[in-house]
């Protein structure tokens, strides 16, 4: 219990102080990922460690995508998937980063929802409680309502003001709607659970999104990857020679083994 409390406290400090998207933060998140992987291996039944490991891994993927145009969408998906863990992460930062990421690739509906939520959380921080938070945008998602409200803002005032101005501007734009993207299931696209059937889809090891079809399976693990995202990531690693992408792939190879189908190899 002491180890768990200390580890969670250390993670909370990192989640508060470090960027979720900057390439310079990669070493922090990958180091945390490796420590947590070691703890999960020793204490496999500890759900908290497993969840924190998933957060650190997605943050590692997210930051590894920074600066590589062909990986922008994978990075955005990882940012969106991280919202599933806002009861562990600093929520204002998580929603801000997800909103800005979605905006950067033109997913303006999603950006509007997430930045609106970010601004509501900023108000809650000012008030010191979450009583006035409206959860209706997230009613049919696996994004938790219970969040760890920080004592102070984790996003600078000028960035908060810019987000507020953008949200106000697009709220007047009839082409932007306050709705989350949905997929062929008729569900929020990043939700692992199908709200209509209660069936839970496996989670992509790169993006955290549900894998609905075209999966890459691995020899030593039940984990899967979305085929298209996997191929894009592997190709980008070859083309860019990114040290960070190579490290992500090395980590995955150690934890999952090689893909069962050789055409989807790590190489």
C-alpha cells in the first residue's frame, strides 16, 4: 500500500508538471512507462499500476508523434484516448491538450467539446468544486465524470484566454457542432464500450482507440493494434529514423512479441 501511494503520488506530480504533447517530454513518459511496466510485472493484480502504465504508454506514443506530420492523427487519437483516464490525470491539462490536438487536424467539433469542457473545469478550479460541471456531452462515453480537481490551473492564463476566445468564436459558426465524432457503431469513436450492445472492443496498443476490424495480433499477448495506424507508425519510424518511435516499438516488441502475421512486423 505504501509503494502504491508513493508511486501514485510520483505519477500525479509528473502528470501535473510535464507536457502531454511536447517531444522533449518523451524521456519522462517513457521512463515512467518502464518503471510502471516493471511494477506491473511484479504486482500484476494491481489495477492502479496497470491503469497508470496505460496512461504513461499513451503519453509516450503521443509525444513520440510530435514533429512528424504523418503521425499527427495517431498522436491526436492518443490524446483523445487519455481522456478515459482523467480520474488519474490532471483534467484541465488533459482536456486542453486533447482539444488543441483535435483543432490542429481540423476535428473542430471534438475540439469544441473538449475545450468547452476545459473551460468549465477552469471555472470549477476557481470555485474549488465540481458541482456545476455539466456532464451531458459525455453521457454516452467512457470518459469519467469523477475527476481529480487540481488546486490551481495547470494551463497558463494566456493559453486559457486563447482557448476561451476560440470557443466563443466557433460557437457562432454554424458549421461547428458541440458533438463528439461517432463511428459505425453509432458510438463516440474513442469509446471502448458499445453503448447499444454493451460489447467492449479491444483497445489499440498505439492509439487507445477501439479496434473494430483490421486488427494486428501478436504472438505473446492478447493486445491488438489497428492495422492502418500500425502500418503508418511502422513506416514513419523507418522514414524518420525517430529515436522515440523506435523506443515505442522496442517497448511493444518486449511486451507483445512479434505480430502473428509477418507482413505487420516491427521492421
